[in-house]
């Protein structure tokens, strides 16, 4: 085994946020760490487009639990604000409905509750009760289900674990998200608003367990934030910290295989060169990790064959003109939400009347678009790859989105488009090695989904660990950061 001085050697496959966080934590443990990234830029899904005077966040757009990012800098004895900054949002999202209803989702729970009562007639007290219940669910489940490995016996003997397990029946594990929400609210528009949170991990609210109703707590009780300079600033800050700690990041370096000897890893193969290491962490989707990098080893087929999460179809539009009725985050709801999810997960197709998410970072940072213009990140939920004819589906979806937005905004949208770039599930799979283009690995449509996710360590190969959205505890920036925390905790 090759080492550098007395340092142990670790390799991380992929410079996504989980891989960067894992490398930082290993460097702080004294490891000599190298990240191999197949793309020409680090950050994984946290990337950007800069073209024709516009800047677009390529992937994630909503920032929650920023303390998990700050924690990495504090562990290194650094001031996070010397690396990146963020602002708490007063208004999180504007929700637009076909009947003309507009709901401003204020960050403050009291203001949000009053807004819902004003716009829909749903009593504000019901909103406050629901958010209080969401907080209780988070406090009961967070440490066990998000901050610990569910695949180790000692997790269930830690303080508080027994209380969580005894309270599982009261955490809506036996209900779907939708049925739990329907019990809390009478108004269909309010139910639709809260059902939307299932899409935060690519799931179906009509099938996913009610425990996912913890998600509103993150936004309305803990806060949603805007990263100054865009989401890319988070990845670049982590890159800078990693490099200051001695982590080497090799771009345009595709790992071809994980090298093994007996029942342990011994490094990776990059091109024709073998790099030896005592620890290998894969930030690559767990399915291609096994299928492409460990083809001669037995894979956990039950885990790899779990239903995939949804994907996305995104139109990056540079728009001429100003749209004061829009904010940073905007949702234009489908008039048939249940039908939309049946199309996504049942028929594996796009719905003719999709819910449209519109993110306009130039509302907070005008330099993201030329003067008098806006940058529209226009996204609809899409099924993962399943043999669809995307060359046919993409233009059909584009037309449906333009018709919907033009109708609901009261002016023609297409003539305002000055720049366009498109990303569909094929591109997501190609650019990020996300199996079948699924954004979050496995879906959470099964009540046991948390336990069926791949653990953060290998049970067959010593020295092999896993981080990122396709493994425990799940997708999204906060959970990817927690995956790195869990994985590196297991590394001596």
C-alpha cells in the first residue's frame, strides 16, 4: 500500500457536494485525499450556465439547513462567511392556481398561516398545527433517520432511538403523505401545496409515507435561504476549503474501476493508471458504482432494483422584459395533481398539464441577466428514463408550458425568449451518472424506503464507502452533506 509519510490515503469518486464534504472531513482526520471527477468542473449537480449575458443555476435552487455547510468550515477552524454568504428569504414561494388564487408562502409561520386563511378560507390554526406536527416529526426522527446509519445495530441503542421507534405509529408511517394532509386540511388548494413537498425527494405524495411531512418544517420553521452568487457559490466554497486542507481535485479524470484485493479495496483505476488507497468513497450513483466500477463483485440487487425517483425536464430561458408578478421561486400548479403523479410514476410519461416550477435568480441578483431581462429556470417533474421518445416529448412539453404560463400570466411568453438551453433526463444521466436520470436515486414511495436505501458503507468490501443522493439518507444538498458525515464517522 502506497502512503505519503504517515498519512493514510483516501480516494473519493466524484466532486459532488457529498464527495467534497467527505474529502474535507477525511482531510481533517489526517488523510491524504484525492478526488477524481469525470467532468471538467467540480460540484456535481450544483453547476451553472453562463451564456449570452445570462447565468443559470443548472440544478438545485432552494437552499435549506445552511448550518450543515457552515459546519464544515467551523470544523476546519474557518469562518464560513469568508467563503460564501447567504440570506434568509422572507417570501419562499409564490403559488399560482388555475382558478386565479395566489398564495404567498411567507417564511414566517404566522404570516404563512394568515395568508392561507386569507386566500383560501382554511383556518390559520390548522396551518399552525400542521407545522407544529411537522416540527415534532423532525425532532423525533432527525437524529435516527437522517444523522445515523440505519444499517448498524448500535444506532438503535443510542439515546432517543427507543422513543423514536415507539412513536413510529404516531408519525404517520402507516399513512400516505396525501392522506395525512387531507386529514389536516379541507381546502384542495392547501392540500396540493403541501403535497408538493414529496417532489423534494422525487416521490409521489399519493404513495409516499406520511413521515415525509417533516419537509415543510425545514422551510417554514427553520428557514429557506438564497446563496449569494447562486448555488454554485456553495460548491466553489467547498472546493476552496478542500484544497486549503490539502485535498487534490483532479478534473477530467474518470474512474474506470475500483480496485480490490480479497475482501478489501486497494484503490481505483483512472485511465490506464492505478491509484492505491486504503479508503475509497464513491459519490457516484450507487447503481453505476456497482455495474461499471465493480462488475466482478456481487451487487445488492434488491437495493439496486428499487423504484427510481422522478427526474426533471428543464428549460433555461433568457427572457426579455420584467415580470413583477413573479418572485424568486414560483409554482404554477396543475389542475389535476393526482393525474400528474399517475403519469409520472404509473405511465412513466409527462402529463399534458404539468406543474411548472419557475426559479428566477435575477430577482435577487440582477447581474444574472442583462439589463431589462430575467433568467428563467423553468422545470417540470419528469419520469426517469424508461424507453420514452424524448425527442417527441420535449417539444410537446415546451408547448404545454408556454401555453400554461401565457394563460396564467396573461401575456404571450414565447416571443420574450431570447436564449434557450434544455436539459432532459438523458442529459441528467449523462452529465451526473444518475442512473436512469433519477435525481434522487430511489424514490420514497415505499413506507420502508429509508431502510431500503444503500448504506454508507460496504458490507462486502472493507474500506469502501458511499455518499451522495442515491444512498442513505437521500437526495438534496442537506442529506448529501449528512451522508458524508455518516460515512466518514465510520472511517478510522
